[in-house]
C-alpha cells in the first residue's frame, strides 16, 4: 500500500483535490479539510516532494496566494490506492460469505 497516500490527512487532501476544482487555494483547502495551517503545510510538502501535487505562489490584490493542483502522478497514485483498497475490501466480503 502506498504509505504516502495512506496517511489520513494526505488521503483526504488528495481526494478533495481530485473531486474539486482544477485548483484550490491553500486557504480553501485548510478550511474545507478543517486542518491547521501548519499541518496542511507539512502534508502538502510531503505530497509535493512525491510529485503528487504542485503549488504556485503569487500575489493577487497585493496579497500572497498559493494555489494547489493535483498532478497526473497524484491522480494515478490515488486511483491505484483506491483500487487496492477496493480489492482488499472485496476479499474481506468474499471471506464473510464462505
């Protein structure tokens, strides 16, 4: 199992980016996931180091802004993780029926 994706906060973050808009701001993610800014920063850094998300920093209306995007590698890693999880669950359900 992909340990980077498996961690709860990172899984929620990837899922939110996969089902949301093309990009989300740091603040939007923080609020939507009810995470502290510090925890979100740490999780994003881990995902960015793995190539699963990318960030773009710029100024809008003289305020710093950071946009976060799910990369194709991130989408692939999330889908592979979900497929593996579904397979595990199917095996458990099949075992219950025996």
